[in-house]
């Protein structure tokens, strides 16, 4: 088997068991026993590495192309010999406060599961370990694997959404702080919206495939598993609504920030205008008395100079008091 295969195991009656090294022999043995299936896990295979697996399991070439290319939307496609499901696990980095997505493809067929992982966000190792310790669930075959993987991915959506909620509260605190000084608040909110958009691309397209698994008749999926997929669909709807709420609140926070910026600019302009008005009075008086005219009022009086100074100071104080009472200063 190619080295790109991370794990390959046969499960009989819900328990891991020995299997032939050859994939074709292992698959034949699993189908012959009736209570076994083969689970092959791969990580970012190349076309040459995946060719052997796709040939042995007779995977559809279009699905194989999607699995190799990655960058797919979450979806569910039914082919003659297999079911193809694309999930997008989401990771949250506490250090950089960023959301990143991986890709996880599942091929579900007669007595086999093939998982292809792109990126580091897929919880396959933990899911496989948990299933191996729960034979009652794993006994249901490939359907159990599809359910467990979907459930793990969707549950992590809610955890990441909770982390984003904490970041949103910090952004709102910055926006509505009495003395907001962060000049990069708008850039931070916009970057946050980009993270939420990336999150929505993982959750929203998955709603229809999950509804189909929960309420429709899907080949290679046991009909008794529908209640379990309905539970996953409910959690996915909750996560999607959570993300929609985050996006709306971010838009409101951005609008509030821009409005506050406009108010602060208006306050600054009023203060500048008020100080300019106070400065204009003595400038005007000084300008008039600086002209070279012989006949000017009180020009020859001893008290003329102090009288003009007193008038200028009094006028400035009166304007200052007026602007202060109106909130301009």
C-alpha cells in the first residue's frame, strides 16, 4: 500500500482486526464476511499515490479529481459505487485570533470508507480512536464513520464560534470605550469579518447535505442512522445561526465605529472653530489699530490702550463661556 496511507484497518463486528496487506484482498474479505468493513485514511495524496486506492475501490473519476484538487465546497454526491462527502473542518488559533479551514473528503461504499484529509484541521485520529473504544457504534459500519466524523466537525464549529464570540466582545469594548484611541479598529473589524466569512463558507453549504442525510434516502447510508444525522443537522443549524449573528453584530460594530469617528471629527471641528472665533476678535481689533490713520477713536487718550486690551480679553472670555455652555469646548 502507498506510504501516503496514514491508517488502514479492517473492523469486524465493531472491533479492529487483522487484514490482508493487499487492498483488493482486504476488501473482498470484508465483503465476504458481511459484518466487516475497511477504513483507509490518507493525507494529501498525489495523483499517483491515490491512483492505486481509487482503482481498487472503483471510485468515480470526478470524485477522485475533487479529492485531489481540494478547495471544494462542502457537498454530498452520489455515484454508482460510492457516496462522496466533502466537509471543511475549522480551526481557531488563539495566538493570532484567526480562523483557518481544512478539507476532509469521505468515500462511502459497500464495506469500505476512504478518507482523504487536506490541512491540519481534520479530527480523524481522535474520531477513529473514539470509535474503536465504542464497538456498539462502529458495528454499524461505514455509516457510523460518516456520522462520527460529521458530528466531530460540526461540534467543533460551535466551539470555534464561542471563541469568536469572545473576540467580538473585545472588539465591541474597544468600539464603545469612552476614550477609544485604537486607530486600527476599523481594520481589525474588517479582518474579523473576513474570518467570519471563511467560517460561513464551511458551514452554510453543508446545511443541504446534512438535511439530505437526515431526512432523505441516501445510498450506502443506513436508514436507521437518520435520527443521528438529524442531531448533527440541528447542531449545524445552531452553528450557522451563531455565525450569522456574529456577522450582523460585526457590521453593526463597524457602523457604530464609523459613526463615532464622524462624531469625533465634528467635535474636533467645533473646537477648532470655537478657538478660531476667539482668536479672530483680538486679531481684528489689533489689525484695525495697526493701520496708519491719524484720526482714530481714543488714539490720543492715555487709557485707550488698556481699554482696547480689556475689550479684547472680555470679548474672548465671553465667547469662551458661550462655547463652553453649548458644549463646543
